[in-house]
C-alpha cells in the first residue's frame, strides 16, 4: 500500500450536486485551500519521509514564543493546525517550506480518498446507544430495567469484571478514518472539495484528506436501465417476436 499526499481542511457542511447522468448526489463540502508546507522530513535527517502541512493562519497575538520561533525559522506564518503526512522520499523531495498547495495539484475529480477527523462527542451514553445492545423485555412485571446493562460480575470465580466488558461510558471524540470515499468534484474558485460519503466530525471541525491507500479511482455503479429480454418464448412472441410458421402436414 503506497502512501499518498493529502491536504488539511475544514468540514463546512452538506449540499447536493447533479451528476452528468442526471442523478442527484449528496456531498460534504470541505474547504482545503491555503495549505502551506511548513517543513519536510527526510530519511537522512529525521529517519523517515513526510511533509508537514499547516492550515488556517494564526494571529500573531495567539502564538507563543517556541511556536513563533519555529515558524520564523521555516519562513512561514504561524498556522493553527499542523499535521505530518507520510509519503515516499521521492515525493517529499518535490516540496519546499513555504510552498502553497493547490487542490488540483494533489487531487483529481473521481479519485478515491481517505478522510481522518475527530468524531462527534455524544457525552456519557448507555449500553444500548454505545454498544447497540437490545435492552430488556418490555412486558408485564418489568420495572425500571428497560435500558440497563445487566449483570457484569462472575460470582466467586474469577470474582472480578473481565477487561473489555461492554459497559456505559463516554462516547465520541475519537480519531476516525473513513476509507474509500468518492471525490465528486473540485471547485478551485472556492477552494473546496465535494466528497460523497461519511466524513467524520461536526461542522467546522478540521479533517485530513489524503489519497486512498487501498485503491486509486472510485468506480461509480451504473444506474442505466437496460432492457431485459425475457427467456420465456411465450412472452417473447407477445412482445413482437415473429411467430413460428405452422408445421406442414
């Protein structure tokens, strides 16, 4: 699986577009412009190859001294978000600190992409919402026990709760990567990507969009309606097929 280049962006929300075949397609709008190359990691100096990207310029009054010195050394303005994208050494050598990346330089419409972001926070949730448990029976004689998790102990042996037991806990705010989404369209004038599929995170959250590691292009299923010819000879004759000549006596 080859490592591919990516861009940082902000999830703006959802809309819809119409494809060339006339079908309506729901898409998520991700602003991915203004990506700046802050630093380039090389195998000789750092032991691995990567490109450090910055997104969303940060006001000088909010930058502390260590970060301000780092950005000044690289010759770029302070950025709100910094992420490293692992790429092969020959790909990393093409980029220089201070270089501004365009959407069309990294992605092409119709490509398969992977999106990494932080999932929506759901707070403290029970076992039915968190682990998709069925819950207790809702019949006569059941009181205040409809959504409980049930027994968690093992009596005398081993006398403890097993590790990994599914119980109620905090849900969400985890790093999630959704693979093999479809990049429907690139709008260079607005610096946005139109992505079809489940993009993790809430609106205005930062995400990392990069080329899919499992496949290159996204093959859309064809929705063309093809005329099916019946294999039944009786139906075929009724549809206008030439009738067979009567047998000669």
